[in-house]
C-alpha cells in the first residue's frame, strides 16, 4: 500500500517490522532505500519503503536496524552438507584422484550419526552466514532413513530448499576406468529409484525441504539412470539435479561413451528444462549453451570450488544471455570449505575479471543479483527480493564493524567487504532463525561439540582405506 492511501487509515497489523536500516531490495523500482523499513506478516513481506512510511504498519515486534544492511536472504543452489566433517582433507589431488582417493572413500565410510553431525554443522554455518535456501546434493550415506533425516535437520535448523538424493547406480565403464571405489556403486538403478521415490513421497513438492532425484554426475552415472531420474522428477513435479561438466575433461569422457557432449545429449533426449538444475557447467560449448538457454535450464555457478579444484571459469554471461537461470553454489565443505555465499559473491566478480583482465567483466551488483534473484529463479521460489508479497527470507548484516567503514556503496560493501560472520539476523518465512549472530533453533555449541567428537574417528577410518 502507498503511504498516501494510508495517511488517514488505521495502521495495518504485521508480525515484524525492521526499521532504520539501509535496505537493499533487489527490486528495480527502488533498489536501495536509506533508512528504510521492511514489514513482515506471516511468511510474506507485507511492505517495504522509506522510514516514515513504516507508520502505516503496527507490528507485534519492531527491531531497529540502524547501522545495518537489510537484504534478501542468500540462496544456495549446490551444496553437499554431509561433507563438513572432511574439510581440510584431500589436499592437492586432481579431480579424479580427489574423487577416487578421498571423496568416495569418505562417502562410503560415513555413518548415519556422522552424517547427522556433519549436516547439522554445515546447515548451522549456512544460516549463520545468511543462507536462507539451500539445494543439498546429498550422497554418501543415502539410504531412505538417512536422507529423510537430513531433510529433517535442514528444516530444524530453519532452512528452506531441497535435497537432491545422489544416485550412483551400478558401476559404469568411466567409474571403473577412473578407479572410483566399487563400494560406492552397490545399488541397481531400480533400487536407487525406489529409495528416491519413497523419499519424494515423504517430502513432496511444497514441503519446506523437498526431496528430488540427484543422479551424481553426467560423466560417470549411467545415462539410463539419469533419464529415469528426470522421468521420476517430472512425474512428481519436482526438480532434478546433477553435476555437469565441472572439470575440463568431462565432455570428452562423456563423448567417447555416448557420441556427443553431455548437455547436447541431455537436450537431444528431452531432459533439459526449468526443472533441470545443473551444477558447475564449466565446460559447455556454444551448442550446449544455446540448449541450456533455450530450455530455460538452471545452472549453479560455484566460484570457490571452481577455484579450489581447480575446474575453470563458467561462461556466466553466455549462459545468462542465452536464457539460462543462474544462481550461486557453495559446493560441499570439502571443496568449498566454508558455508559463505558472501565469499562466493566476491569470488564470482574476481574470477570473471581475472579471466578477462577486464574490470567491467562483472560487478558487485551482478553478484548480489545472482546470489539472490538468480538463486530464487533456480529454485522456483518467490524470494530473492524485498518486495510486498515475496517470501519473508531476509538477512540483516551488522555494518557497524571496522571493516565496513566507510560504506560509500552498500552493494559493493555486501560483495567486497562483508563476510558471513557479519550476519546478525537471518529470517526465513518470517521466522527469525538467527538473532544476534546465534541460532534460535538449535544449540550451536552442542552442534560444534558433536561434530568435533565425530570428525577425528571418521578421518582415521578413511586414512585406513
Ligand atoms: Zn558438487
């Protein structure tokens, strides 16, 4: 409602009013509001505007955000939260070595209790760093009970989003050639699909944490299982997720087996579309970019892990210009190390500048848009923007700290200066899940203690393999 309409009217009741902050709306009509307000009612935003207009609302609770930035929550489009207990391990391995000598042995060794400890830790870190929505590509201990347990943990910590259940199926020629451990390829395609089917039914479309199919990787997962996963996703109206051509060799490896590059193959088989969420897409040629764009497929850009592994530079602008939806992904803690999309925003800009030696190749505003509106488009949710009617997924960043002085440009400050640890408040669906930099939903000291208690033994077991 506009203030003119409301000058004489009774104030509208709402649950929560955030006042006095610098509001980054990500709304083209009024992108930055100095000393603005955001009103929240139920799980939606009831109003956004300039200071005095806040009088048109009467809230159960009003929080002063003076000296702070209020912005949409950050949206993660690719993660593996069960990897948190393994971070800092697996140094200096090439892509296939990293998978065969470290990641798959870790995934085969992890118990259900260790998975819980790891996911609690990763999810806690994510919400403390301003993430409101996550796509968790869950594998490792991925039986029905554990997968549903992981969904419960994400919900308990306060996130929204989806789990893509990682499916390996039986060993393919590529997984054999690359020495991926046999222990990770124990189930038939039918068994994989049956477990995923049960998981989807327990967390159907519309759940705060949905479950959907996540065949592991276009390069080494059986393509019939990939096609069946897409069919399964479509029969339930949910998305599907996989790794696509992260390292440079993947397209050639796929082509030797199937006669075309992976995204081209997916396109020819009718598997692309807005329901396809593809992680990395680092090495896609012009034909693949066109296919991803024409079909409005979604891509998760993972700058930090693309640096770390190192995979290379995703053709961000070509994909966006072609029509693909692009959001940011933290990737798992074993190759992203921290749950911090602020860091990924910064690295996104720096990656594209360094790659082109052009300071205009990317800018702070673009990174912030990809991390919010872009991610919302990938997930298909009405979030990523502070506007009336949008989901009330909101983050408050404390900009009174020394590294924010001076804040000439709040958008640049959020991308170049801010760290996840600067987040003071995280609101998902209108509920405050982090306040004063601490979780309101879980005992965070207990989460960290439990993770520490379990991590050492798990690391030892992997080394023994
Ligand atoms: Zn990944």
